C-alpha cells in the first residue's frame, strides 16, 4: 500500500515528504493508522549526524567482525499513537479498531533482560537500526527502489506504520491519542530518568539540565519521587517560565548558575541527583555535572552525546574519593508495558501533566518547520497531527 511519509536521505539533508510503499503485515505484525507522532530530538540526531557513525568507528566495527548500520534512507519517527488497521497471522493481543501507543522498544519477553525486568535492554534492540523487520528479518518499507530503515523499527512520520505487534501497546478507548503518543517515548524516558533511574528519594535536591520534551518530565518524575528541590536548567526563557508548573522549585539559565544556587540551598552539600536531558549533551557538560553532585551522588546521562565525542573530562580521583556515580540511562530504565499504563493512570488521576506538554502541532508536510523549531528550543513537545489539513 501507499503511505505519505517523511524520509531522510542523509546527514545535513532536510526531510522529504514522499509517498512510500508498505507491504502487508506478516505474521506477528500489525498495520497502524497514525493519529499523532511526537517530534523528538532523537530523530534530528540523524539529520545532524550526531547519531551517525564516523568512517573511523565504522572501520573499527568491521575489524571486529561487526556490520555498521546502514541508516539511510530513513523513515523517521519513533513516538506516536494511532488505531490498528490490520493484523497479521498469529496476532491476538490487538485487533482492528484498537487504539494503541507505539513502543520503540519491541521487547521480546523471552531474553535474559526481559526475563529479569530490564526489557528496555531487550536483545531485539540489536535490530532497531536494520532495514529488515525484527519478526522474520525481511524488509517491509520501500521508497525509490530502496528498502527503508524505519526509526526504531516503527517510523511514525508516516500515515501508516507496519511494525511488530510487540511495538504497540493497547490503551483504553477514553485515553486521548495525544496523551498516548507522549508516553510512548519522551514522557516515559524523562519521568523514569528523574525518578527510577536516578534513585531519587524524598527530600532530595535534584538538578535537571535541559527541560524540553524529556527534561520537563524528569522534573515531574523527580517531584513524584518526593524531591524537596528540583532546579530546572535551560537557556530558553519560556521553558524556565513554565517549569514551575511542572514541579520545578527553582530555575537557572545554565549549569554554573544552578550549581551556585544549589551550593547555597544545601549549605555546600550539593545536589543528590543530576539529570542530563539537554537536546545534545556535549562531553564537557558531563564533567561539569559531576562537580555539581554531592559525595555519593548520582549523575544520570539520558540526552545523546554526538558519537564523535568519545573523551569525557572527568576527575577520576574525585569520583573515587567521593564515591560518585555516572550512569547511562535508556528509556528512563522503565519497561514499556508496565510504565505506559502507569503514567496514563497518573494522567487520568491528574497527578501527571501531559496535555500541557504539547506546544505546537504540525502537518506532516511541515516536518522541516517542526525540526527547525525543535533546534531553536521553541517547543516542549511538538507533534505531527495527521488530522490537520
């Protein structure tokens, strides 16, 4: 079938809105008619090249007997929600007409990681940047006589999505698809980073660096975990202005300002937790962040660092002597089939803000405007609304 979609041809290119070909869903797969797709910085990292391997790294992988991923052409989008249009053989969890949120982690439920509660590390992740499906390892998306790599095996910047049934989670009929879209990536990643992954305890002082679509939810997560103080750090004034409505107790324009504020608030003890959720986390920021946490404190790295930046300025002796932790975090250390329903229940109860996160809505044809606004920090979360004309 044909589907209008946003395709990225390479680094430094704009997104092309084109008509792609989608095959029928095979065994274990579904076809979803998209309603809403979130605009996340992870998509833009491929356009800027931050997430694309350099020639040196690709060569190193080949020397180790590994095949570097072939990213382009890429069907974008990994956050969204829609309605099941069709199911392939063997699919019983969902049926046509069901409303679903997209999960960019198609957890298998069987591997070591899934079996021990770490489904965000599922072994299926090995195939997230493949042009072949995780189900039977054959391609399903095509454009201009080429197979497409779909972002995180979903590719939500498309009117229709063909994906593994494990990549969709059924939601209640009364949940708005806007809200379901948000918890499919940004909200869950941020909330988990500020609570579960950071190990935030009641009474803690937490710094969140970068309060966009992920960081604003790290603020909500830290407050939900009982943090006494949450300092929201962002250079964009409008984000600092709105952060208190999401639970921030203090705001700062940069980490240096936040560090001085925390030093004063804690009588020199410093922050218990620091969450790095800037759109792009450059290596030098990590060193500065580690100096802002207390003895035994935890620094959570959620935002992406360009793959070309492989050296981080850390004072290792200070890390050892102060027993500090630098922790890489994927999906907020949350498990999609448990966390999405939990967060939507909090939304229903009025204890989690979701509607307020959406700053702007865009047509699919305006994808490049949306990406420009993302880079400018104009949105907390922008979304593609497939119902806009």
